[in-house]
């Protein structure tokens, strides 16, 4: 699986992303995610160095990531 990263700015502090999840992002989410494979739809708050991460969904394939990217018009 390639490492795609798609995002869109929602407002000054919020970005929505489709990307692989990093250990740092998991830590910021406060969730326990056992299977970190595939892609995740998540929202970050706090600018370039986020202070919060909210995981919205896990995507299990590149195709799913690309289809959701198109639906959400992420770049």
C-alpha cells in the first residue's frame, strides 16, 4: 500500500485527513487502536502541530481511501 495523505482545511484550527495513522496521532487521540494498518479518516485540531486528533473511521484499502477522498473533495 502506498502512503497517500489527503487533507482539507475545515477552519483555522481544524483539518480533516485521510492517511496512515502514526503512533503520535494515536497518542493524541486517546484511543487504543490495535490494528493500525490501512488508512484512517481523522480530524486534527491545533494547526500544523495538532493538539487533538479525532479518529472518525478506518479504511482497509487504497481503493476505499481514494473513493472517500473523491467524495470529500480532499487534496
